[in-house]
């Protein structure tokens, strides 16, 4: 008799798990509370207009994963160079930050201050002793690796603008892997690339070309869905899972709501890609109080994306740019990814606004968000109020894990407790409390199925 696996969430991690499992004859049922697949890699479509939940792109240094994803499409996806910038004091800097960016793009005065501050940090700065159970903070990491000047003018304002948490309270894991390279390693890499192969690979990964479908990034999820259904797997949209129970025979049972009715389903295995705090609340019997407390300590940053329809083209000189001291942290143009995301002669420029789910930004209407943003966009010369024809709004509640300096204690406690359930696993960005790119989500899902489900 074939194994049966229930997967919670139809984002890329959940769909990739179902894809791999169904290809190997395993019965799969995927439950998704929303009415579309893709999760954070989804696209809002309205009247032939397409707006991604952030400026997504698919790239990878794993050629097997590239071939698999590109092979999903009859019309082969073409590689597109990635153009990412950091808008700093009216200038565009390379992103990730490079030595050339510090010396030449920031300006001679700022560049010299950054270099002098960096050298001073290497001579004088001493890291504070870590308290047991706490990670090194962003503040301590950035000063010791980049110096006080770059920390005060670059890392601190951008990090706190994004996370809404002080750098002294955030784990240094909050900084993306490619940015975590120290300035000195970057300098040595540029002068002698053969010596610093690991650093080189991080930079090269970020510089790899991207692949993008015609009508929104969601097409990747939609193509995977077609394969799952071809393999007789089922995707249940609009179904909210509200309960998970381990049965006496080791099987798992979920309870879910569909069209206002509560239903149940049993399986040999449950794989969750939902947030850990939500999963912990679903279990019956309830988890011990200290485990539930730790689960609630694992917070996620929410994301609001405001799209603005315009006839203006080539507004940015890149695909997307990061900005400081704005109501938004990133701005992007959909036409830079595909001209088919809007009607001929039109374009969608969009801003990302990370926030907490109980904040005013999360509750704001698209008109209110537009009023928050338009003055800054006009001041930077991007777009003015009269250039906008229509507004679009998309939201994602659990977009990024928030790495507070004590997150590891709570994550370890919860994960250790979940190990008692032999027929349960958590994967993906939300399920593992781990930031990862699309290709990494796919690879980890495949590896999990190979090592745990197919054994």
C-alpha cells in the first residue's frame, strides 16, 4: 500500500515536497488556506495586471535545480542579468556592498571615513562576552567587521528600518549571508580571488542571472502544481488547517475548514511549512506551557507591497533598489522582470513595506499607504502623484523570521519537543525558521523527501 503524506502550505517548499513525493508514487494532499498557490513566491493578478509579493527572481548555483525549474516550461525561460542597487544619499551603490562601492560610489569623503573606521575597529574594538543562549548582535558584528562609520550610516538604519527592532536586540543572523562577508575579506577577494574561494562564491551567487516567467513569478508554482496533479496529487485551496493530532497507531490526523464546514483527514505523515507558532497552537493535546511560550517567541515579519500603475517606463536604473529613511525599504518595477505583467505602454512600480502584523501599516488601506509613500518617491524623482492610474495591494503575514538575539534558545526548545512526533516534520522558511532563497527551498524539500519519506 502506498504511503500517504499531508502537506500544510502550498508555497514553494510545500509544492516541492509534494512534487518529489508524488513523482515517486506517494499519495499527497496539500492544504492551503488562500485561494492560490505560491505563498511568498505568489503573484496577485487583476485584470491582466500582475504584481509579485516582492521582486522575486529565480537563480541558483545548482545547475540541476536550474534545469528542473526551467524544464517546467514549454517556452524555455531565458537568463536575465540581475541589476540590484542600494540607493544611498542620492547615489546608487552596488548591492551586495563591494570595495569599489565603498571607494568610488559612496564618494571619496564617505569612502575614506569608512576605511579609517574599519581599520580602527580592527585595532581597538573588542566584542562583548556573549550571554549563554544569545547570539552575537547585529551591532557587535557590524562594528567589528565593518567599523563604526558603516554601521551608523548603513547597517543600523537599514536593519532597524526593515526589522523594526534595535540592532542591539537582533542576532547577526538577521544580516543576509552575502552581506555577512567582512569588508576585509571582500577587499582581499578582489585583490586575490583565488585565496578566498568561499567569499567569491557568495558574491558570484548574487551576480548570477535570473529566470522569470512571462506573467508573474507564480507561474513556477503553477507549473509545479500541474505536475503534482498529473501524478494524482491533490491541492486543496481555501482550506484552513485548524488541528493536528497524533493517533495511537502513529498516523496523523488533521482537522480543516472548507466552505464553513469542518472535515478531517488521516495520513502516514504530516509535513508543515506554516509558521511554527501557528503549528504549535494546532496540536491536540496542547504542548507544555514552556514549549508554547517558546513557540510564541518565534516571531515573523509581515510584508505589505503597494503597486502603482503608471505609463512611465525605466523609472529605476536597476530591477530593484534598497533605500534608507523612506516609508518603504525596497522599490521595484514589474516591467524590468517581464513586459507581460501589465498592458502595453503601462508599467507597475511597487514598494515593499515590512511591518509587524499588529501595526498601522499592516492595517492601512492602499490609499493610505500611497499617501505615506508618494512624497518620498516624488522627492527622489521616481514618480509623482499625477503619474499614477491605479493602485494594487498585496500582503504576506509571515514573510521573514525575526532573529532576536535569544531566538536560538526558543527554536531549539520547540524543535526538540517536535521530535517526539515521528510522523511529523517542518520544512521551509516558516517551518524551519530559516531564511532561504527559492532554489534552496526546492533543494531542501527534495532532500527531505529522499532521506525521510522514500527510505
